C-alpha cells in the first residue's frame, strides 16, 4: 500500500507537500504514510482514492485494477 501511494503521487507529478496540503496534514506525516512508518487512517485512504480516482482496494494492494467500477 505504501508503494502504491508513492507511485500514484509520482505518476501525477505531485510532491509530498502538495498531497499533504490536500489531506490537511504535514509533509512529515504524509512522508510517514509513504514509508510505512504510520498507519493510514480510513478517511485518508478514502480521500486519496477519490483524489486519484482509484479504488481503495487498489491502494491497499487487494487488486491490480486501478479503475473504479
């Protein structure tokens, strides 16, 4: 899951700071999510899913199909 959120961010040419601002958290907190040093809260997973237009299952690594149904 941590690699997925980093890959999604990088594929969209965004910085950690930009995503952290969208999520209303610090860049350090977001960095900890990407590094797996902090669990990602459910509400943050949902926000990321909507932001990138992918399923939560995709972010969690339960599917390789990134498209929402």
